C-alpha cells in the first residue's frame, strides 16, 4: 500500500505517508519497451520501381522533317529562306502552302535580319499568311547562325 504504520515516536499508531515507486517504474518500463519496438518502424523508406531494360527495343529511324519547325527568314539583302533553302518572294505563298500541307499544324516561325527592309518583311509575312500559315511566331533571337 501507499501508507505505512510505525510506532515509537510518542504517539501511538501514527500513520506516516511513504511513496510507493513500483507502479511508476512499471509504467516507465512499459513505455520504454513500446518506444524500442516502434522506433525502427519510423525509419522512412522510399520505394523506387525502375523499368526493366527492353532488350528487344527496335532502333527507330530519326524523326522526319515533319517534326522540325518551319522557319521563314528574311536576310539583310532581302533574300527569303524557308528552312535555309532560298525562295523567291513571288513563290513564298506556293512554297509555304506545300510545306504546311504535309504538316498537322499551321505554325511558321518568322525571323528577319535587323537591317532587313521592313516592307519586304511585312510582304513576306503576308505571303506566308496567304499560303496557309494560321500562326506566325516572330523570333526574337537569332534562329539560324
């Protein structure tokens, strides 16, 4: 119990309190065992599933020219180029129409030299629009070195 009965101090049957630490030690030991069991389970694990190497992978050919963007360029002297091949200004409409007919999108990237004539650049963009280009994206940096 938590109380002890002792005699001999002048009063008979005096009750003196004393602390019993046995239940406290039992509870602390049970908590210690619980923490010892749970602590290894708290280690974080990350599972990584890597794909298996496909030994039978076929060597596919490089993508066709259809995946490359169409770049319409006007040089300093007024020369018009479609993907680095020169085209005369009168034939831009037909050439753009043929190039875009084989593609699923109608996007053309337009690049003009800083010193190119403005009227030539606008004329080429109009020809490209009439040739079937629905979106003309103007490049702000040099696309072709």
